[in-house]
C-alpha cells in the first residue's frame, strides 16, 4: 500500500511548555514562556497608549474644526448680505469654471502630441493655464465656503 505521512501531530499545550512553530515535540522552558508573555503584555500596553494618543489627536483636530465652523457661522451671522453675495457668486462662477475647464481640456487634447514631443510646448501650456486655474479655484473655493449654507442641525425627537 501507499505510505502516506501523518498529517496530524501531537502538541503539548500544558501551561509550562510551548511548542515552537514547526517543531512538534520540542518544548520551550517555562522561563522563556513567561518572558514571551511579558513581551506580549508590553505590546498590549503600547497598543493601548497608541490608541489613547490617536483619540487625543482626533479630539484636537475635531476641536479645531468645530472652532473654524463656529467662527464661520459667526461671520455669516454678522455679514448675512455678504454671505448671500458669496453664495450667488459661487453659483455663477461654477458655470464659468466648468466652461474654463472644458476649454483647457480641449486644448490639452488637441496638443497632446506636441506635449510629448516638446518640453517647451508642455511648459507653455502649463504657464498659460496653470496660474489662472489655480487662482480661479482659490476664489471659487473661498466664495463657496463663505456662502455655504450652515449644516442642518438635527432636532431630537
């Protein structure tokens, strides 16, 4: 008949010994086991400390975000007409922004081969559109933020 090696082995699971991976039948003295347990406890303590630090970091970041939100809300309450004007400007400029991006995309598609062949053509394209696009994005973002509606507050039922 075919000789099939045994798939299962005997493992000693008593509290004083540990069988290392791949060495069934060999045992490790209890003092090494206790050292392993101490190292594992230290890892758990460090993990808990890491979680505490992450929680503090999240609290700090959320505190800053809440503070910015409160300041923005106070500014909007102090300047309601200006906030409304910013919202209208953001809505109006959104269409202009879309058209501007479309024209840049068309220009990029038409000149893509030139950009591959000529470093100068690519630099010219970026110089021509990059600064305007960056400034436009900044202005649009500012208007959108200053003119945004405050988030709806949930009322307890």
